[in-house]
């Protein structure tokens, strides 16, 4: 179960950056559970948005103190 979750997470990360191969996509769509991929996708979206928010906050603090 844990191995499947890590495989799904790796596939979602590859899909996020656009490097998912056709062979891996076919394997995931045939053997993967849609629920696991949806959960991994939601988790990665939240992490991505939190990272962007954090980066903007750091830049805003830097601009505030350097200006």
C-alpha cells in the first residue's frame, strides 16, 4: 500500500512538471487506483500553492526591508 502511494505521488510530481512518459501513464491508468491519484494530486496542489505563497511572503519581506 505504501509503495503504491509513493508510486502515485511520483507519477503526480512527474505530471506536474510535464515529464510523465507514455509508458508510465499507461501503467498508472491500468493498475493505479483513481482515488490514490486524486488524493496525491490534491496534496501536491496544496503543497505547490503553499510554496508559492511562502515565496511571495519572503519576497515581500525582502522588498519591505530593502526599500
